[in-house]
């Protein structure tokens, strides 16, 4: 469907691009001709991924360390990227999440997830947006949200709150900045197998099975499917799509909202105990 020059000349930053969905999008964008930057907290992960994807695709990619929660670090990263030229696309993909009973969450547990997902997205969007507006440079922001951003979801409450904020930001700025050349889009993926998500949210085969039974297509989404959807949405082919969140969940939402409400209620007490974070001294 896509020609290999679909994203030619586009300079794209993907937060959390060292692993999972971010990594898969980076690979696809490189195949389609983009120059890609990826960032994450673990420098060795982003650099290793950049090395592997450069050699697999022959494209230009750089892995840079950055904690998106830290506004100064974000400013530094964006400044560094901008010295080589303005970005054209920002993909807010970095996230933190875990399955937990809300009454057991510490204040830091909330802060951690809200910091990565919501504040991180705000930091990145502001750093790029201000530069684009001053220069009159066209830009696209793609946010990777979740299906439960619109409905909330039990047992992943910090994530649900933060993702709802991300979607509100996306829809608001689509109107405020749309006329000044900055387009906003989001994807609400259903479950896609990645180590980061499944180890924290679907840690047993039984939980996976429950989710698959509930999904009309009885399968998870794939990295290829989300990477292709992301490529289309950030490309000029989708130039009139602004402020829209595309669900890519096999119809799961229509079959009953709020992913983890469905499975969390069936988790026994002993399993909740096992999923609690290990003490740092252990
Ligand atoms: C309760 C938990 C917890 C858990 C951590 N915490 N895990 N509380 N249950 N399972 C608490 C800790 O006890 C601590 O509070 C606070 O959260 C911060 O934890 P740290 O480990 O110190 O923080 P940090 O190193 O910043 O790690 C952030 C993280 C971690 C979010 C906790 O999981 C992470 O790095 N995640 C990044 C990758 C990720 O989550 N990927 C999945 C995305 S999938 P105290 O008070 O003890 O100090 C997704 C959508 C999937 O978002 C949807 C599928 C359908
Ligand atoms: P993942 O592999 O764990 O990806 C999360 C990435 O975010 C990691 O590379 C992580 O790298 C980075 N990150 C976390 N905290 C960060 C911080 N403070 N600063 C910078 N980077 C940070 O999980 P994934 O499944 O690919 O998730 C990617 C996106 O898809 C997330 O937005 C998630 O909410 C969304 N999503 C996933 C699913 C799914 O089923 N997989 C479903 C719905 C939505 P470091 O640890 O090195 O920082």
C-alpha cells in the first residue's frame, strides 16, 4: 500500500523507541525513508536498538537518553536534535503502567505513571510545538494512547487518568494549533504483545486467555499493524485527519469497554500479592 518514499525527508522523534511498539514504529518509518530519533531512560537500550535498526534498514537513526518526566532533559534533547534541523513528527509513545488495586497504590506510584505518560507528553509536545510555531514549520504529533483513555479502566487507574489527559491535550491542541500547521492524531491500541506491557499487565496465560475470549477477533494486534497505521497517520496522505484518535483493537471496545476492569475482578488475592513491586532491598 505504501511507496518506500512515503516518509522520505521526514525527521521523526519517537519517545520510548528503544523497545516494543516504539521500536517497531522506528523500523517501519526507516523503511519508508524517514530519519529517526529514539529516546528512553536506558541509554544502552536506545543505542543498541539504533544500531540494530540502522543495520537492518540502512536508514539513519540515533538513540539518545532522556527521561521525558524531566523538563530540562527534554529541552536539552530537543535542542540537540534541532541543531541538525527541525523535527517534522513527534511520537509520544513512552509510558509506564502496571496492574494494581488502586487502594494499595502509593502516592509515588501515581506520580511515576502520570509523570511519564502525561507530564512527559506535555513536556515533549511543548518543546516541539513552541519551536514549530515560532518558525512557522509544519509538524505532526502522534500520541499512543489506549482504548480505556475514553472510558477509564479499573486496576490501571494511574494509566487511565494519564492517558485521558493525553487525549484531552491532543484534541485541544488540534484546534488551537491546527490552523498554524500542527496536526494532532492518536492511536488507541488494544493489546499488542510486547515484553514491557505483557510482563506488567498480562503476566499469566489465564489473563491473556480472558482478554482473547473477550476480543471479537480472538487475537492480539500486531506490531506490523500498529506501525503501518502510525505511518499512514503521520504521513501527508492523512493531512486532513486532525484531532482524531483511531481505535486499533479488533473491536474490543465495542464488545465492552475498559480492558482491565474485565480481567482484574477475576484475579484472586494471592495473585495480587505476587504482582506487588519487590522491595528495593530484596
Ligand atoms: C503497585 C507499583 C508497582 C506495581 C511500581 N510501583 N510497580 N505499585 N504495583 N506493580 C510503585 C513503586 O512501589 C513506587 O512507589 C512507584 O511505583 C515508582 O516505582 P519505581 O520502580 O521507583 O519507578 P520507576 O523506576 O520510575 O518505574 C516506573 C514504572 C515501571 C512505571 C513503575 O513499571 C516502568 O519503568 N515502566 C516502563 C515501561 C512500561 O510500564 N511499559 C508498559 C506500557 S503498556 P513507592 O511508594 O514504593 O516508592 C501500557 C498500556 C498497555 O501502558 C495496555 C494493554 C492493553
Ligand atoms: P514498552 O516496550 O515497555 O515501551 C515503553 C517505553 O517507554 C520503553 O522503551 C521505556 O524505555 C520508555 N519509557 C518509560 N519511561 C520513560 C521515561 N520516563 N522517559 C523516557 N522513556 C521512558 O511497552 P509498549 O507495549 O511498547 O508500549 C508503548 C506504548 O503503547 C505505550 O504508550 C503504551 O501505553 C501503549 N500501549 C501499549 C499496548 C500494548 O498492548 N503493548 C496497548 C495499548 C497502549 P526506558 O525504560 O528505557 O525508559
